[in-house]
């Protein structure tokens, strides 16, 4: 099973991702979730997931800052970035860090 961590500050969105997908049918398990970038970074370091689903703009630490730190530490997990912002500068930064 692939381990997934979801980092999203909006609880409704985070729970939607966690609860509306049949992760087991996809060979995955939700290994943890966090409500901000700082907590997400710590969780990812502990869990060492295969896949990270992360919001780009969050309190304390942005998703791109989290991905930058993780890449500098050698984390190779696949990352999927989420954003509701029309300004795509954050999305471009995430893609540059290997997110999809």
C-alpha cells in the first residue's frame, strides 16, 4: 500500500479528500493529515509517505515552502498541489518542485 499524507488548512476540503476516495481500492492508505504547513512538514518527516497532497497557500508555512524543504532534505515523494487562487505563481512554484 502506498502511504498518503494530506496537508490542507480547510477542514471541509481535507476531509473531502480523505473520506470521498476509496483509497484502498487504489492500493493506498491515508497515513496522516495536517491542517497547516508546519504540522504537515513534521508529519511528512515522521510518516515518510509515498504521496503528498498539499495545499499551496496555508497558514504558518506554504505548500511550496514545505516542498522546497522536503526536496532539500532528499524526499522524493510524489506531490500533488492544490490551490483555489487565480494567481498561478504559487502553482508554477509547486510544479518547479516536481508537484503535479
